[in-house]
């Protein structure tokens, strides 16, 4: 406190000058319209610049919360997709003027769960992600995993709170897919060479295919919902010794930037597998 009084006593004249100067500027801008307008213009510009800088900084620190909110919103929207609900065929036609989710939950085929990627290994022949969601949160082995840009992979191991996902960039990964234009189906796999490209095999040569065509998951995939983005055609490889094309696709998912994914549960899968297994035993 003593130092403050000493400072004021030492610079009393200068501080008194600054006070008078402030009063003079106040009266100048307060009672002179031209100077007031000029001051307000400069003040508004400076305030705008400061607010812009502040908003950018605030937006940066809120990106995590924004991403989490978007993930939750996408999760809710995906859960309402018509393709996620599949009722058994019936001779009765029921028409309603609105959708009541609580009344159609028994027909729900696919259920989505958001998950955060906490580990990424994409430099080997068997690439995988680690997710912070496990059996305690409803994840099971062989569930599909998709991202904002398309197919990511499938769950291969699960612990209480974590799970590992074999990505599409693994030589053991396979998924049934189709060309969006013609609906022709083929098998998706990776040759272990370039992480930017995957292959689609068994496309007949009588099918019209062009560079840039979109490839989606097909209805025959037991774990993936249909019409999920797989990739786009980059190169058409013509092997003269066969009647099929091999398509080189550019993956829709950028595996080096994935932060959030959706784990997809096929709620009707067990019933389908049990029936198919029983049928095979009957025919043996």
C-alpha cells in the first residue's frame, strides 16, 4: 500500500494531466457530433476485430463439445432411417399419416451406438482401431462399424469398456457390396499394398462401369446396413484370362482422420443365423 501512495505522489502531476486529458476528450466526443461519429466508427471497428478474435478462440476450444453434439444428432437421425426397420412380409397393408417410433421398435433391424476412437493402428497388414465402448455398453463381436464417410470395419474383440475393430484396410476383411448405378454385386477386400485403395472383385465384364462410380454396401451383407458408402471407382482392371473385372476403389473413409464412429447392431442377425444353420443341417 505504501508503494502505491509513493507512486501516486511521485507521478501526481502526470496522473492529473491524464485525468484532465480524459475529461477533455470526453467533452469533445460527447458534445461534437462529427467527432462523436468518428469515434464511434473507430470504436466499433476495434470492438468488432476483438470480438472476431475472441469468437475464433472460443470456437476452437468448443470444437470437442460441438463434435460430440453432432455425433449425438447423427446418431438420432440414423436411428430414424426407414431402412433400419424391417417387418416380416404380410398380406395386410397398413397406412399411417405419421411415424410412432415406440410402435415400430419391434421391427427395428439396426441399432446405432456412437463410440470414440482411442487407438489407431493403420501401418500394418492387419489394421485396427480401438474404441472406448465395450460389452458393458452393448458392443459384441462381429458388429459393423461405420463412420461419417462410410464403412470402417467390424468388431473383432471386446472387453468390458473397450473394443477393437478390424478396419477395411485388413487382408482378412470382406464385405458384400454393389455398384450404385447397376446394382451389380461384388466382394470388397484389400490387397495390403496401398491404404488409399481397396478392391472390388467378381464384376462381370458385360456390366457398364466408369471411373467415379459409387460403390455401396449391398442388401446381402448380414452385419452392415444397405447403401452405406464404401468408395468410388478409381481404376478398372481388365484381366483377359477371366470374365470378370477387378475394380480398384478409392475408400470413402479416410482412416487417418477418423475420431468418432458408429457401432451397428443387427438385432435380427441371430434369428437369421439360427434359421440358416438349421437349414444347412437339414440338407446334410
